[in-house]
C-alpha cells in the first residue's frame, strides 16, 4: 500500500471529520435536550457559508467575518427555535420533525431566491498574482488591446478601482471585430473608392486608440506582482490579467509596451506547508510528499479548541449543568428553577454558531463551494456522525465526526481499489449512508451513547 | 349498500371526492383522439390536455400518498425514504417491460405487479431489522435507504442509464399483432430551383481562394420565400431564412469546364477556404502531388479569374395524402392549434425535395422506437434509414433516389388515433400503443387509484387496520393484548412498498424517460406533504390533500395571469416547506383528519402557543 497516499487520506479525513464534528455538535445538543432532529441545522451551516462569502466580499477580514457570521447564525438559530419549534414543544415529536423538514426546505429555497442557485467560492483573501511580462512590439498591439477590452466590461468597477482609468469609452470587442471586418471587406473590394478606404482605416485606428492601456506598472519584462483589493475572486483576477497589454513607465521615464502571460496565483501564507515530509521511495516524486498546510493545522486547532471549550462549558459551568439537567428531565429541571426555554435557546445558539464556523471553514480550508443546497448533504453527514458517536453526547459527536470523515476520505481514495474497480469512488456518499443504516440497526445508541433508545 | 352509500355521501369530504371522480370519468370525453384533426376545431383544447396531464399526475401521487399513509398514518412511523420504492418500481417496470419475454398483451400489468412485489420484498428487508425502531430513528433509516438507492441508480449506468436517464422502454402496448397497410398517395413536387451566379476568384495569401460574387447580390426563392441568398465580400456566403433544414448545393464551373460541387444537407455558409487558388508561378513551383489540391490557377498578370456558379435549391413541397386527411407542412410553431411545449402536436410532414424526406410525428415517437427495436421496419425500396433523435420528436431521414418523384405512402395507425405516415417504406406497427397523454392511460391510472382506495379502506376497516391503530396508540398495551406487532408492521411495510412500486411503475410510463433527478429526497417530501396536509390515517383526507397540494404545485408552474410572472421552479418547494410548517403549527392533524378522532384530537396547541395564547402552564414541557 502506498503509505504517502494513506497518510494523505488520514489527514484529509481528520480535517473533514473535525468540520463534520462542528456541525454534528449542533444536532447532538439539540437532540439531547428536546429530542428533535433539527433538519434545518444544515441550513444554518449554509447560511454561515453565505454570510462568509458576503462579508469577505465586502472586504471584512476573516476573523471578524467568522465572528459576525457566528453571532448572526446564533441569533438565527434562536429565532428558528422560537418561531418553529417552541410552539410545538407539547405536540407529538412527529409534528416537530415534520416542521424541521419543512423548515429545511423552506430555508433552502429562500436562500435560492435571495442568492440564486449558482455555486460560489469564498473570495480570495490574499489576491496576489505574479504575471509573466514580455516586451511587445507595436504590431501586435491592436489585437492585444482588443482582447483586453473584451475582458473589461463585466468587471469594470474593479478595474477602475485598480487603475484609476475611465473605461466608459472603451469599445467592446465585438465593436472592434465589426469594424475590422468591414474594413477588410472594403479592402477586398476593388470597386471601393480610395477616399472611403482611407476614411475607414482612420476610423479603425481611432477605435483601437480608444482602448486604454494602463501605464502605471514599472516593469516591461520579467515577473510582475499584482495586488488586488481584498475580495477579488481568483477568476476575476485571472481573466483580467491574462493576455493584457499595458504601457510600462520605467524608472528612466520611458514608456514601453508589454504584454502579460502566464498568470500565477501567489499562494496564501496559510496555504504554505506547515509540516511536510516524504514517505515511501522517491522523494522527488510529488505523490510521495505528504503536506500539512497551515490551513489544515488551523482547522484542527479551531475544531479541537471548540470541542474542548464546549466540553468545559457543559461539564463545568452553570449553564452546562442546566443543560445536562434538561437533557435528563426537563420537567424536574424546571421545578428546580432552571429556565428550560433559556437553556434550549442557548443550545440552539451554540450549535448554530458552530455550524456557521464550519460553514466558513469548509470553503476556506477545503475549497468547497457555497450554494443554497450545500447544507443538505453535509448536514445529513454530520447527523450520521452524531448518530454514530451516540446522539446526545458531545464527545461522541466529535468521535463520530472524525470516524465519518475518515470513512469518507478512505472510501473516496480506496473504494475503487478495494472493490476491484466495481464500485467507483462516487459511491462514497452511499457508503456514508450505509454506515448510518448499519449503526442505527445494529447499535442505535452509537459508539459512546448510553441513553436507551425508545422501543416500540 | 344503499344506506352505506347515503352515509358516504353525507360526509362532505366523500361528496367532494365523488364529484371529482365523476369529473375525472367524464374529462377524457373532451379529448379528441384524432390528433390529425383539421383546424376546424376538431382538436383537443389545450386546457383539456393540460388538465388530463395534471389529473394523471395527481392520481399517481394519490396512489403513492395512500401507500405512504399505511406506514405514516396507520402505523404512525415516519417514512422519509418512500421514494426508494418509487425508484425500484419505476426502474423494475421499465427494465422488465423491454425484455422480449414481456411482449405479450397484458404484460404491462404483470410488470407492474412484479415491480410492486419486488418493492414489497425490499420493504420487508428494510423493515425487518428496524422493527424495534420508532420515531426519528425509523425516519433516518428510511432516509438512508432511499439515499443509498439513489446513488446506486445514479452510478449503475449500465443498468439504469445513470444521470442521463433510461428511455429505451416501450409505452404500454395492448396488442402486438402487427398492422400492415399500403395506401397510395401523390406528392406534388416542385422542381428544384436552379440559377447561376457570376463571380470571380482571387487567390489569398494563404493559398486559399476568395470567391466574390459579382452578379446580382440577393436571390430570393419563391414561392415560400424561405430562401434568401446574400453575397458577402469576405467570401461567398449563402444564408437561409426561415427554414434551416432546406438542402441546397452549389456547383462551381471552373475555367476548364469541370464542375465543383459544394453539397450541404443543411444551409450553412459556404466556406471558400475549401477551395485553393494559386498564382500560375507559385503553382508551377509545387510538386505534382501538391498541385492536385489546387482548384484554380490564376495567371500571374490577371487579378482574378471569373467563374460561374450554379446554385440549386430544393424548395419545400406540398404533399397530399389520403382524402379526408389533411397534413400540415411547415414549421411546427406555425401549425394550427399548436400551443406551447406540451400541446399535442399535429404530425408534421415536411418533404424538402427529392433528396431527403423529413418525417416527424409528435408524441408518437415511442411507437416508432418500439418498431425500431423489434426490427420490423422493412425498407421496400432498399433505401437506408437514418435515425436522428431530437428532444421531443424523432426525425426519420429517408434517403431517396433523386430521380424518383412518386412514392408509396404507408399510413399506419398507431392506435389512439395516431397515424404514422411513411413514404416508400412498408411499416409494420403494433396496434394499441397507449401513450401517456391518451385517455386510455388516464383510465388505467384512475382504475389503479380506485383499487388502491378500495384496498386502503379495507385495510383500515379490518383486523390489520385496527391492530395498526392499537400499535400506534400504545405499543405496550397492544402487545399485552396479544397483537403480534411484527406481523402487522410487516404487513404495513409490504403493502406500503407494494403501492409505492406500482405507482412508480405507472410513473415510468407517464414520464417516458426515467431520470434519477426526478427521484430525489424531495419526491419523498412531496408525497409526505400530501399525506400530512390531508390528514394522516384518513383515506379521503390523504386524497383531498394530494389533490390540493399537487394542483397547487402544478398551478405554480403556470404563469400568474395578471402580473405575468412565472414562479421559479424551486419556489414551488418553498411553498411545500411553508405548507408543512404551517400545517404542523396550526392544524397538526391535517386538513381532513380521520372523522372519529377529529373532535377530540385536533391539536391547535401549536398555534395557540405560536400566538402566545397560553392556556395555563409553562410551554416547555416534555412531548406526549
């Protein structure tokens, strides 16, 4: 077995698992206290992702973004409980469960109506690019200008901010193409009057001249580093930078025309390896290199500290004691002076806040996409994790999350091999559900659960 | 019996249902079977077609909802994966029905029953290990089961077609005796239009040729005015207006008298780069092998060589068929009575010149496909048949001899008033193919629903229903009263899965193509919505709930008349979600709960608490 590949799956699985655990905690705490599978929890996670995209795009740094999103989602979770679940505390559990499913569908579609159905990525937090620049002669200039003009339109605003140019008068590429074509036709036609031809040529030259060339960068050859404003997406920067012509103002004061090619993303500091080692054979082979990036380290650290913090909260503090009391017996807890609704709300707030954290860390650390249905599958996987660990048990949720993360990573990596190519790695989702199926049938209490499961 | 009927009719919910049933029985009478009807109004109104379509969907979902109700309502177990049985039923039916073994009259019923039984087996397999579970855990197991099945369907491409869908299965066929008939008809064929254009050829720098037309610049072909020719300065471009399928070809007479023919089946632009022209001096410098590809040699002193191009255009022709049957020829959009995507289309025959025959039959493609699979298509004149499949139509392309202007026309009934018209080929087709839009299919679904309702009523009123009710109310006391819990639960699982499978099988015939995208978690949710909205455990309630919800869902597909806005597809699910929440908050027993329990058990406590209308006590108690 390829040890490096194995190690990579372990790292990947632990990262995934930690993030699943953050979501699973929300399921498990709510279930522990009000015996409700909060199907809408995945949607809170989705909201967290969207808050992350929106706040980061607005230029807010990552840590305030996470904190704001967590607070917003915590408030949202409390509202969710107040509006949908609290009125049903005395109704049958089936009613509450159906309400939760209804809430999940409702929130997903509200999100789709508000933010559309396209998949988004988190904006690049370190939008720095290196561009290969080569000096250009004049002859190819009009073509290069036209290509650039074609790219300008959709992201005009960002360009203006970048280079302080007025792009209102920029002719579009199609306009340029049209003019070029008509000029070519006139040139090909022997019956064209020479005056007309000259006129058309001049008009075409003017169009080309109207396409502005930035002249602010002082490099005409070599590598050029370009800093974009925070929130610029990689795709935007890439389409803007590749194949553009500009006039470099050199230190000597001369102007030189240059053209860009080969846009390279400068890796984020957190994308650099924190630990790297080689395993199994040839160290130059990239397949044998195992890397743990700072981002992965960060996600482990955040997850672990959240879990420890939560454990301390539940086992050592007053509110934690109240939570445990409510989980045991709400009525008795109420008689002892515990404000049960308050406890439930704080449970929702904590769970939703952690889901929001996962909603940002998932796309941030693993590059997953943010869209209106993202909460459905991951929410269910997190629920599987909660069930696996023993629902109602926070340590169980953590353990279950890690196990499910490892199961997912390994079935993605090895399923095809182990089934002799019969099952493709696409089946990893089915494997997770199979785990859920088996756990519920064989050991409904989960790995660490002690609470007895109701029987018919 | 009469007394029972009177008692039945005295209940408003049954009265509504009986009225709906009568409407459903009468509705297909407004459906004109003859889709070839002329434009004098002998054609089904669009609303009839649409209403029947929606009604079939509602009835199929009602079968599913009643099936789900056995587990959800009668047994009180939440099933979030009912779509699993719909998937098994649909794919089993489709896969079985296309086997050669199952091609006898009535095989479709056998397939449906087998699918149902297979589902029942799966229901037991899923139910047996989960007998001890209830509530949330059972819901999650069902959910996981459906998800696993969904991924299997999506990934087992060899069996299910994967995400692309499964479509090679026939429509319901009642009779397999092949009809063979030959009807002679005439085609009025217009002579192809031929005209010459003059121009000159100039070599360009790359060794290609620039073909410039110097004679009149625009040609318009009458009588249909569908063909316009424009010359462009960059080259010789021929453009068609109106009819993309019009074939044409262009013959280029070269200086030495030989003819170059640019032949295109479709109108596009003629690409001058396919021609090569060189100056005489350059030509002389080439090897003999390289010279072969050069069509035009232009003397060094001449700027260009003149040429004459002959353009041949085949205009659309009128075709006449058996007296009494008028066939529209022309674009489908303009055909009389064709509205919207779903409207039942007239067969459109376009004969576009002697070279090609395009023949399209809207909606009848299944019958034609069936034939193709059975290999019964006999070509009488030895022409190759080329099939191209479009999204909705099948276009059959017959390649004819250019000089033959008279053909045999075969008019074959596909049953249900649909006719296939083929020319020069003798077609054998099975009679009695039932398509998803036909009244026969409507009645098949209606009868299935009535049978389902009958079975469900029987179940509720017999030992099984009472036992399930007892188990739901209190499992422990049911057990101590001697009720074999596992037995009745297994019966419930089996019956529920069986009807899911049958409903799924009929859905397969309704959809004509099976795609896993239809059978997602959301389908389970919609069926669950139908049950919850109507009222769990109440057969008339579930029926009315299904009618209400599915009609609402289909109405949301239409444009809203006054503001002229179309609700986005997903917003329908928003409505479903909202309905689930509101029903649970304000009337958790459903709109039409079982009569006996209505007075006692209507639970509006959720609503009261929602509006903070407290009636004593704190609001944070334990459930139940």
